[in-house]
C-alpha cells in the first residue's frame, strides 16, 4: 500500500474501532448497571424475606409458648436485638463493613425482641463476579470486532487499491505517451533551427507530434466530468469521418498504411465534438496497432459504421475487458487505456451498439450500429 492507502486504511480502522469501543463501553455500562440494580433488589428482598421469617418464628414461639427455633440460611447472618438495646439501632437497609444490612422491627417486641438484624456479604461477591464477567465479555467482543474491522478494512480498501493502481498506471502511461511527441517536437524544432531550412520531413514530424498531443488532450478533456454539456445537433457523419481521415493522413503515410473508405451520407443527432472524438479514437487506435504496409477499411452506412485493420489483434478472452477504463491489452504501441472506454461511453449516451471482433496476428474490427 502507498502512503495514501495506508492513511485511509488506518483512518478507517481508527474510526471503526473508536466508535465500536464507545458503543461497547456504553453497552457494558448499561448492562452492568441493570444487573447491579437487579442484584441489589434481589439482595434486599432476600434479607427482608429472611427478617420476616425470623420475626414470624419469634411471634409464633411466644404465642404458642414453645422454644424459639431459628432457621439457618447459608450466606446470611442475623442478630436479635432486645428491647433495651434498641437505641443503638434504626430500622432500614444499608451497607456496613462490606456487608448489606437490613434492620427490621417485625418482631414487635415479642419475646422482648425489638429488632431483627440480617446481613450478607454475598452481594459484593456476586457484584465482583458480575464486574469480571462484563469486562471479560467486553474484551472478547472488542477483540472480535478488531478482527472483523481488519477484514472489513481490507475489503473496503480492495477496490480503492485497484483503482489507485489503475490511476498510477494511467499516470505513468500518460507521462510516457506525452514524452514521445514532446521529444519529437523538441528534436524537430532543434533540427529546423540548426538547418535554418524548414524541410517537409521536419514539418511533418512536428505536425504528427502536435496531433498526438491534441488527441491526448481531447481524451483527457472528455474524462473531466466537470466539462460543460453541449447541445446535440444534426450532423453529417460522413463529413466528420472524412475530416478525421485527412487529419491522420500524415501518420498513415509515415507508416505506409492505406485507408480504404466507403462512406455514405448519414445524418445523426449528436454533439459534433463527441462524434469527432468517437471516430478519432477508433481511427487512431487502428493506426496505432496496425503494422506498416497494411490497410485499414472504413465503412459508413445509415445502419452501421465499421473500421477494420490488419494489426496485432486481441485475444478472444480479453475482448470483454477492452472497453474498461485504463484497460490495455497490448503494450506494443503504448496508449493509456482510455480511448475505447470513451468510445463506449459515447455509444451508450446515444444508444449506439458497439461490437468488436478480433484475432491475434490478423487484426480487429469494430462495428457501431446506429439506433
């Protein structure tokens, strides 16, 4: 991962884990508080029940004149406070010396007993056990979320990583593509200055390089999504095609490529610049991937447009991917993988169906079917 991807990855983890930790802490606190209140109520009612039970035994012993027999309750202690010592006690439920204590006046001075004092330490034992349990569950849950967060972060970063790789490759390809015509322009200009004679070959090289730069510029401009939308108009596609063929004539002459065209007048509702870019990308691609001393056949009818070359061709299993952005299936002639994607975008905009067929070593054919 590059620095941007790392920052995105760790920012996602920090945000996800931070929010998860806060949620777990709040959830753990609410659960602990609810269980603590439930334990408090349970302890109080157990103490009250035991105090009432003891008071009942005291009252029953006096009324029947029998010997007082007090029941034993595991985990609880109790004291019987005689009437003469009542000033040292007050009725209520409270905490003292690490125990929960309940003082009850239920005996009502039977057998000269004023209060029953019941106490237990099990509340704090259970509370400590509850704390341990909650903290353990919070820790286990957080560790599980950490594992999930790494998995989700990787999943989240995968398309971003792929796109970043494509963009990095795109930038490298653009730099390479720009370097060729710029170098040619510099060399041709330098030769012209030294010779002080502007011969046809030098001017041709300058013209070709300038057109290559212009083609790259138009493609990059189309990919700028903030561009202003123009209005469609009725245009004659034949005129645009003839203009494009003339535009690339110097390049075809340089590679000794013959263009054979059969063009009919076809009027189509489209933005002229889009039509020019559509045909320009297809023609430049055909020239780029054609071998010297070959031919390119261009056909235009009211039903379809076709361009067929005798170039390097494309493997059948890769035909489906050629219209994806930044996708290049051959490194023979350079390029940065946006031309055919632009073609597809324009075709989709105007409901034009595009089909491609190709064979390695024999060439490719692209057909556009008009609606």
